[in-house]
C-alpha cells in the first residue's frame, strides 16, 4: 500500500508574512508570485483567508451604511 506524505510547503512562515505585506502594499498576484518564485495559485492559497475576511468586512460595512 502506498502512503502519501504531505508535501513540503513552498514558502516559510516568514515568507507568508512578507507575501501578505506585499499584497497589502498593492502588489499583484503575478508580481508576488514572480518575487517569491511560486505560482499564482500558491499566492492565492496563502492570501485566501485574508481576502475572504476583507470581502466580508466590506460587505458588512456596506450593509451598515444602507441602514
């Protein structure tokens, strides 16, 4: 039986922090991917939680303004 081992992460926790800072500074996913030599999909996976939280807070703010 073949046992699949988890793949080593493409970035370290420090690089993940730098990716988030780059995103907040306005870098595009392509620029971030090129800078860290990872795929755009890898950038998205690392930023996914932050992007969803941002969308949720923006939606919440818009709903409060309508009241």
